[in-house]
C-alpha cells in the first residue's frame, strides 16, 4: 500500500470524524473498565496510551460455539488460521506479524511454547475467562521476548472483593452435535475472595481436510473433540492494602485431525496449565510492591505417532510501583523466567534462563500524557537484549486526543529452531540470533458518552527473521536469520450508541511485505473489515456481525492465491426469567465456503442455542 493511496482515505475519514462525533443521542452509563497490560499497573482503559482493546465478559458469555481464536478474529488487527476446526492447531496474527511474534499470557504468565513458539489456542475455553486485553505494537520493553506484534493477556475469572456470593451456569446444543456446559461461582467474605469456573464440551465436528491437502493428509471422516477445564482463584486481604492471591487454570482438549485415509482418525491431546501466587502489599502511602511466582505448562501428545513434548515455564517477578508525585508513577521490575522442555525427540539442549530488569514511567500532566519503558533481558546463550518504548498523548480538547509512540521488540529462537537433532534432512541451528523489530505509530481518538472513534497508522520493521528451512544443494536444511519484513498499516475504529442501537465497526488496511522479495507475507490479507450492530427491543436483543477479508497467499512466492471472503453472523438473547436467559448464535449464516489454509476446511453454517443462568 503506497502512502499516496492512503492519503485520500485518511483525509475522508478525518473529515468525517467531527460529523459522526456531533450526532446527538441519549448517554448511557457505563462502568469504568480497568486494565493492567498496557503499563503493568491498573489504570482506566480511557487513560491508556497506545492501541488497546478489551474483550469483556458480556462478549465472552455469549460466545456460543465460537473458540477464543474466533472471538479474537472479530477484533481490529487480528487474523487467524486453523488446521480444520476449533480442535486443530490454530494461529493468531496480530497486526500482520507471525503467530510466534505476539506475547500471549494467562494472568500475566507467558504461555508461548518454548518448544515451538506457538500457543495452544484450541485448549482454551472462553467459559473460563473474565476478559482479554489486547495491546498492539511492540511490547518487549514491558514483557520481554515474543512481543514484536503486541501482547494478548487472558485474564481468568476471579472473585470481586466487594461482592457477595454469585453463581452461574450454561448449557447449550448446536450444529455438528456440539454440546457445551459450564458452571461456577465467586464472591467475597471477611477479607477472603474466591472463584471457581468449570467447563465441558464435545462435538462430532466436520471434515478437517479436503483433497487439496494431499493423499497423505486428506481423509473423508469427521474430526471432533472433547474439551474440559477449570479456572479458580483464592485471595485474602489480611490488612488494608495487603493481599495474597492464588490463581489457577487447567484446560484440556482431545482433538481429532486427518493423517490420510489408511489410519484410524488420530487425535492430539493438549493440556494447558497456568498457576500463580501473588502478594500485593502497600508498603507506604506511595509505594506498592507486587511479588509473584508463577508456573505454566503445556503437554501435547499424539499417541498414534508416539509423539509427545512438554514445556515448563517458571516465572518470578518483583514489581515496585512508586508514585513520585501526583500523576507520576515509576515502576521498578526484576523478573526471572526458567524454561524447561521435554520432547520425544531428544534435543541437544533442554533448558534456558532469562533474567530481566525494567524501568517504567507513567506520567499525566494536565493535557500531556507520557509513558516510557526500558528493559534488559539477559538470556542464557545470548547475553543481553535491551528494548525501549516511548509514547506521548496530547488532549486537544476534552474529547479529542492525538498521540505518537515508538518501541522496539525481539523474539528469542525456540528450542526447535536451535536444537532439533538431525531428522529427515533437517537440523536446528544453535547459532541463530534473536529476531528484532522497530515499531512507530500515531493515532487520533475521539470519545464521549456515546461515541468512540479512532485512527491508527503504524509501521513495524522486522529483521533477522528466522527462516525455518534454508537448504543447500544436497537438500540439507536448517534454520537461518535470512528474512526481513515491513508491515505498514492503517486501522479505523468506531462505536456509536443511538438509543437502543449500538454500532461498532473497524477497517484494517495493511501491507504485510517480505522485504527480501517484495511479496505479500503468507496467509495475511491487505484488507480486513468488521461491522456489528445490536438492537434492543424491550427485553429482546438481536444482533448481526459481518467480517470481510481480502485475498491472501498460501506460499511465499505468491503463486497460490486464497480468495477473499465475507462472513455473516446473527445473534439474539432473551431473558426468560430474571435469572435465566436464552442466547442464540448463528455463525456463517450464508454457509460461505472459504479457505484460511490450503487443504483445510472451516465451519459451514452453524447454530448454537445456550441457556444461561445467573444468580
């Protein structure tokens, strides 16, 4: 996308913003959304610097048959691929970066696989999640490795200290013989806060592959799944400003996949776990300490092929937040990450440690807002990686804000990149360097009680990208730092509340380019448009969602074209009683046949009816 082609669009949009913003409608009271990921301290969403989105509880409660990845796909700047359904290997692309280039966390704990760099999205159930915070743009100066495209923090359900006991439950049926159920409770009493959420689901699924996958993969059978899990928390405030809290998540997926017609349908057993213990202590009027120890673990096993690997990550951090003056906070952070892997194929190395220190400043001075961060990660085998970030916002008026930001990121190679032993002509490369990025962006935002408008422009330059297959004349292959990419883009977002009608929309225009060849990066579209409307009719709520993606390519040479597509979803909810609600979701209403990965199918038209109980 050339700068010339963007100018008319930007001019038209900026010119239209005041007209949309001045449309009058009755204000609707909303609870202030508090987030923690953008600066590592609690702050209202309206005050954060940068391009941030929160997927709240209301959206997650009404997800129906949708997976976590599909919910993310409906947000600006997010694309996904799956190998044939919600039970299969799933990848999430944030702002056009590779799936391994986004830091994914559960309650602040890293869950990117140390073995492969991927994330077990298929094992995560929306029923166990309170909210999801998405921070776009390089975030390594806050969180370390992987955060080249941004950070996604999955926050599990927790007890609210000011609320008494509440309970909830869901049971639903849908297409492909899908069944889902979940239940839980939360509350607080006498200084204690607690929560527990459980879920169970099964589906017969659909055929994951088609003949384009090839004879060694394609099979005409259905590929279903069984999923279950729990999340919970327990905390105690033993004195004012002194809190000790425990969190836990354990989620499991038994998902079928295709491996040719001659075998009984194989399945992959995937378990994702995350546990954390945190002590939050107000040591002085202006000094808060947060000491935490966390553990995350993945187990992935395919018994039919005697394949199994696991990653254990232990993370320790001590963060001290000091208010040096009114509106000015400095955070000092010390962090340690211990990575350990086990694999059915023995790797030459199976452990790595990272020690990090960081300094974060957040300041508000009248109309001026500044955030600066500097971090050093010392990784065993690599030495030091220093990253930084700087963001500035200016309130032009009470409603209009403009801002700029620049930050750097990196991704350390995985154990598979580095230490895979020789097998079928491939071996790892222990001499790989970390991938590096430089991201710059600018934005303009308008907000009032009924309207939110935004425009973000960005450029992310990535170098030393790891090519997993660099082969010599004898077809002996290894990984190498040969790739470079430049991703430029523009994102438009809008929300408008008109009485009982809520409209939301986003449009992404991007140029995800391989800087070596000038070609479009694989499986990423240059345009993504998303539109949603919800209408309240007395107690009934009805809604529609539409998402469009332009064409993509399956290969780096841009010869295998994947056509563009548009999907229409419909939703409805109605309270049967004061505590029981019927929720309906109809995905892909027009039964669109579309391709995310060549040879792999996606769900057709599917309906899901859920009964939600709340106490």
